[in-house]
């Protein structure tokens, strides 16, 4: 059974790129176009990992992350910030909000796959 990754991303081109990269590597991708639907999908789909865009049209990705991490039912799902916010201090803000990692945009195939694999392997180790 492939690992399931929830991608919360409002930009269709970015979503298509992430889906293409992850699906070609054998992952199943669940899509959400805003923060509220991303939170709902985290509960409904119980993904192995969440890729969270920070700049979303309703609640931002950091608030969505805070809400997910505040609930014992879903808080152990690793969340990676996937964001164009790559200025000094942005990584720290993402981590302070509860993100487990940070991938700046524009993404590269190798960085995305290596980071996802790292967190998926950590999660599988904890479950064993």
C-alpha cells in the first residue's frame, strides 16, 4: 500500500508539479486547495505526511498547522511547510507553528523526494 501524502496547495500549477513528482515515486497524493479543507482531509484521510503551503486563501498554512498539531487525533502526522516565503526567519516561523520541516519554493524534485522520504521513514519507524 503506497504512503499517502496530503498536499494543501491553492496554486494549480504547483499542485500539478507536486502530484507528478510524488506519484512518479509511488506515493498516493490527496489534494486540498485551502487550509480548512486541508484540516478536514487530515481527519478524514489520515495521511502519512502533509505538505502545507503557507499562503492559502482562507486560513494560512501556519494556522492550519497549529490547529492540526493541537488535536491529539492528528497531531502526530508530520507537516512540511512548502512555501515561497524564503526570507530570513521564515523557516523558524514555520517550525514554531508546528511544522516538522520546511521546503522552499521553487521546489526541486530531489529535495522534495528526499525530504518526504526522510519524514515518511521516521513515521514508519515510530509505528513499528
